[in-house]
C-alpha cells in the first residue's frame, strides 16, 4: 500500500467509517520514550523547599487547630523570603483569599505574627469574594486565572475550599471539574495554589492525610501535595503529615509558639538553626554583647519579634540577659 492510499475503519465507537491517509499528520501530541529519557527536565519549583512545591495543594485539619495561622505564616515567609518550618524560602508575590475572615480579623492575626510592612501580599476577604469575584468553578475562575497570569504569584492561598467552590463536596464529578483547571494553571504559571480544607471525623489515632480529607476522594486524587495538620484539643503540640507527587512522605513534629503565633519544629537544634542562627551570628560579630534594638536593626526585623526570639534563645541556653544587653553563651 503506498502512502497516498486512503483506508477506512469502523468500530463500535464510531458510527461512520473514518477515512485517513498515511500522509496525514499525527493527531495526538505524543512524545517518544527516548525524548523523555534524554531531555534534561528542570528541577521542581518550590514555594517551600521539601514541603510545598508548585501545583495544587490542600492543607486540611479539624476546625480551629491552627490551619489559617500556618497558611498566614507560609504567606509571610514567601512574601519576605524568610524561613518557615526550618526551610529558607525564595521571595515572591502572594495572593491570599481569606474567605472566612474580615480584614479586621486578619489584622489581629498578622499583628500576632509580627508581620512587617511592605510585604507583597494581596488579600481578598469574605465580603468581596462572592460579590466581585465569584465561585472558582463558575465565573470567578477566569478572573483568578487572569490575575495569576498578570501578577506572577509564587503562592496563592484559598481559605477555604468549601467557600471557594460551590456544589456537593462529596461529588467526584463536581470536585474534579472544579479543581482540574486550577491545578493546570498552577503548573503553567509555576505557582503553588494552597487550599485550606477540613478533615472528616477520624476514628482512632491513625493518620492518613489523603483519606482524612472531608468529602470526595477526588480532592486527594487531584491535588499534587496534601498536608494534614493533626492536633489534640488543648495541647500545643501537633503533627504535620505531608505527602505528594514531588515530596518525600514525612511527618513533622510541630508546636504552636504562643510568643510568635507561628508553628515551629519541635527539635530544639533544628528550631534554633532554622530561625535564630542569624541572631547568634550577629551577636557574635558584635563581640558577644548587644541590645535588642541593635540586633533588630542588624537583621532588619521588628524589635518586639527579636525580643521574643531572644527570650526563647535564652530558654534554650544560647544567651543570657545582663541588664539591657544580651550575652552570647556559646562563641
């Protein structure tokens, strides 16, 4: 048979014969195995290295366990190029959809976390979303996608999923249709889109960050990364279970630091290394003695925040207070 011969075939799927020629172009955008194996693919882009890569992510937990505080903490770290959960974060713009909070409540929480001025974070609060944006599986999706394209966000937080996507949360088709285009835009724009969601009632002490998500299994199936925050009522300690396509499956022991209203790693050495090593270095350069105001100026942080951190360093035996000065105990 020469290349110009036209053939046809029929099948149960097609009611009519489909003619084609051997000279027709391929219809599917295929890649060969060799192309995949020999291409130097770029490393994954991370909003938080080792914890939150580019793509669609869900942070879930029981009500009032501190999910929103963790999301705000991550947003601040990304916008400032700071540190969160022991990881140094690359700076980038952030969009935060606070769909259960007013601007007043956000201000209270941000002040508790000692947010500095000038961070490139933009908020949409509870009153404006439905009126000016709309559900993300309806008219709001086009507006959000366009905003992400124009602003080049490194992180988008949606708090919460149930306030952003309408319909039956238990319906696989509804959740798949609502989340799939959001996942696609996240990868296309190298953006991490983090949804805050809830856990269903968990029986026993077992933790499964995927199956514990409230509603349809489609949520966990579509999401690239799942973070499950598990905390007993009345206790500061918690576990953050992380699983995903790009991350190693890990479970971090964390606690809510009441001085900074931020989640911190439990291990004292990791905690100090991740969050306070710059203060210790500055104190060493200043001859092992300095006032809080000098340290705050050197690390470009709020004086109150530095004071709280130095108090925690004192509790760990790294420094001591003599009069108005901090004294380094390990040089």
